C-alpha cells in the first residue's frame, strides 16, 4: 500500500505476497490497450505474451524487491 500525507510518501508491504504484472511495457500512447493497463489475471491470460516476463505475470515480493 502506498500513502501520501502532506506530500510525504510511505509504502507498506506484507512479508508474503505477490505483485501482478502486465505482459506489455507501459506507455501513454494507447490507453485502450487492456494488456498494458490492466494487470488482472482474467485479462492478461488472453494476451499472446502472457508470462513473457514472469511466470503467470506474477512476481513474489522477495523477487520484486531485488528489481527496485
């Protein structure tokens, strides 16, 4: 969870969990491309590139923290 109070940004994470990812790189050029903007598994599973970057378009918190 991310919060912002008076311009101060704080992030909170459970120890266990996962981040849902998309199978296409984010961009502002086409806001109608649901595979770019929606990470819901029911949407992503229909994309040709589903699982291209992470298995099942999901990344464990422990793996995500190594990326950021």
